[in-house]
C-alpha cells in the first residue's frame, strides 16, 4: 500500500501522541533481578488479563506494557502486563 505524502505526514504526527508515556514507563523496572527482559514494549491486549502491579483488570483492546522474561528456573517464559492506569502513574513519576 502506498500512502500519499499528506497521509504519511498525518500518520507520523499521530504516532507521537503517546511518546511522553513510552520512555519512563518502559524504563521502569518490574523485576529487579539484574537481567534484561526478552521483550519490553507496548502492545494491544488480545484478551483480558490482570495488571502485574495493581491486579486490576486489563480489557481486550487496551494499550498496555508487556514485559517477557525467563522464569527463575529458566524453563518458562513469563509475561508481566501493566495496565494503562499504572502506566500513566509511572509516567507522572508517581509510585503505582
């Protein structure tokens, strides 16, 4: 698909709407074990989950932070998800 120059510029402009949230939220340590996560990104939830910080509901279609790591025994991949409310608190510098 080829975008017109106007459409490409509009899409680029909209992309930055949530950038104020990305850096502080993605750098917030969910687990302090000294290891880097396998993945650490914002995703759209494909099904309902629970937040790893507040244990509140995460609804399908909500934009959330997801971080995947190996389990302590190294046999499983564990994913921690953070809801929008906790992400916004982290971005404001509050303790979630």
